[in-house]
């Protein structure tokens, strides 16, 4: 029942928050519910069997038996860390909004989004997966469209149009796949071999939905405006959690279900991933809005993650998943800090800032620390994942690996430029007097800083649980199925070996 409780508690909490008559009490209730979900989710790691590559904590109940639709949930090493990342960040996002938001709807949307994300990650029935996948769009729509910035309507429309287009394509492919197998059960579909043409079109439909969510260049048109216009908490949920579900979908569905098509499309996706790395980095260097710099930086880093995933090596896959977790943590911290800066001086334009390190030394120090993690500083969260990705990319295609390196160089340029404009130099006399971080703000940022250090110093702690699942559920499925010729050759080899053994014994 643990997975059902993780899905259900935020959903019940969202209903209670929406119906609760006292606005101020909803903050405490939302934080209490999200903190309870996080503490309860730790049982997943405590009871997780590292030697088991399959789904664990499984639950199965009938929903619509006549159509073969079930409530089927379970997790493996691929989904484990993304669930824990989600439950870890939501209480911090809730705490971050205490000063800026009092509306019940805002906190209800956060809890509803948490329920939908966890439901997406645990679903092993494709119908259930699609329901939760679409359910994520509802709270995200309101978080951007109601509590966003001045251009929130345009940003929301773009986000919804891009996402709905991908979802409709995936729905068509999902219906074909389930009709072909006569089941919505993931395990049965994974064991079914699809014809080459079917793999091509189904991979394309599923992949477009997931690559739009990541997003991969050139499907990233919704990202800059959505990230900038969303409130700080909404941006964290988008950048640190929701976009990761695009990569998760590729790992869970596209590659294992359609392996031949995945291998055919892999070189093209890797090329687009490198283009995304460079495009995001180049665009970030030309921005004057520091939140938009963070947005394009996130786009660049997601391209690096996709590059690692489509090497189809254990090193690249582990590096990609580890980088997803690390990126989620340090980008959450940077976007939360951006929101705190905005609360003190309502602008994201760097020309309105300067010399903040003098008046807000704690804020400046934490921003520098998380920025160092984003730059891949050794000992911090971004380093190990990037090294694993680059090593595996070099083995798969040395040219692409070298082409991706300028993205790292440019990241140093735009991050230090951002830091210099906002925190160093002369103080801008037009800006409001800035106060340093409060106890509440320090309390919500310190867990992020500690986790960034933990991932950097103890990466094996995070790599071990995912190893078996990635090997069995991704890499093994990419291997060609044995043919009758292979069986005959194996049998001849065994017979020859037995004859040699007999002669030796004589």
C-alpha cells in the first residue's frame, strides 16, 4: 500500500486545502501533508532490494476488467530516485511560498501536481500512466496562468499547446500498442515484439511526447517563457521535476518497447541533444534577464542528459539518471534563490542589480555554491554525472562528445557574468535596500546545499539502486533476440566441447 499512499496523500491533501476555510492555515496544512509524504517515501529506499531488477512494492486492483484496465503500480531503480526527488522538493517549494502566496488554490495545485507526478512514475498500466500524465497538465496550467508574471497567458498557451500535441500523438500510439497486445499491462507489452514499421511509428509518437516535455531542441519553444513567467515554486516544479518525466518516459517506454527503432533514432537524437547543449548555452550568454539565463542553462543541461541516455551504455545511462537527480536539486535551489531576489527587488533584469554580496552575504554565498554545482565543480552534484556522460559519449561518438564541450565553457561564462552583475560591482542606488535571507529561507535552502554535496561526495549511494534496473530493463532489451541459427551454433559448440571433454578423460 505504500505506493498508493504516496499517490493518495497529496491528492487528499489538495482536496482538504481547497475546502479549508482559513487561508493562512492552508500553508501549514500543505507543508504538513508534503512533509509526511516525503518521510513516508523514505521507506522506499529503506526497503528497496538492490539485487532485484524488476518492479517492487507492486499493487494490482481491477478498474475496468472488461477493457483490461487495472490499477497497477510498482517501482524499480529507474523511478526510485525521481520519486524521492519529487517528495523531497515539494515541502521546500511549499515553504518557499509562505511569504508570497496565501491563496488556497496555489497550495492545492502543488499537492495535486505532486500526486500526478508520483502516479506517473509508479504506473505499470499504460491507461493509468496516461491518466496521470495528462493530470499533471491541470495544476501546471493554473500555476503558470494564475500566479505567473505579466506575460503568463502567452506562456501558458504555449506550454499547453506543445504538451497537448505530444500527448495526443502518444495516445494514438498507446491505443495501437494496447490493441496489438490486447492488454494495458506494461510487462506484457514489454515482452511483445513489434514489427519494424510499427516500432518506427510508435517510437516516433511516444518520443515526440517525451522530447517535448524534456524539452529537446527544436521542441523547446515553450520553455523560456514558461520558466520566466511561472512563480518561483512553479518554475522549480517544472525544471526540477516535470521535465525529468520526459527522460523517464524514454527510459521506461521508448527504448525498452521499441528497441530497434530506438537504435535507429539514437544518432539523430544525440545530434539534437548536442545542438540543444550548445543552443541553450549560447542563448544564455545573450540574456539580460537572469531567470532566463537559468532557464536556458537548464535546457543545455537537459541536452547533456539525453546525450548520455542515448549512448545506450550502462555508464551513460547511470550518468544521465544521476545528472537528472543532481540537476533537479541544484536548479531547484537556484530558481528558489531567484524568487527570493525578486521578492526583495521585483525585477529579473540584471541592470537593476549590483553589489548584493555586500548587503546579502548569505544569499550570495548560497547562490555561488549552487552555481558551482551547476558548473560541474568536483565534489558537487553536477560533476560525476557529467563525467560519466562525457566518457560514454566519447566511446559512442567522439566527435559529438567534443562538440558538447563548448557548452561547459559557455556555462562558466554566463554564470560568472550573472553573478558579477547581480552580486558584485557597485551597488545600484535605484534598487530597494535588500535584506539577507531569513531563518525560514536558510532552513529550506540548506537541505538542497547538503544534498548537492552528498551527491558529489557519495555518488555510489545513488548509482547502486539504479544499476540492475538499467541493465535489465534498458540495455538487455536493446540486444537482438537470439535466432534459430544462434541456437544451432550454441548446440554445436556444446557438442564439440563434450567430445573434447570425453577425449581428455580417456
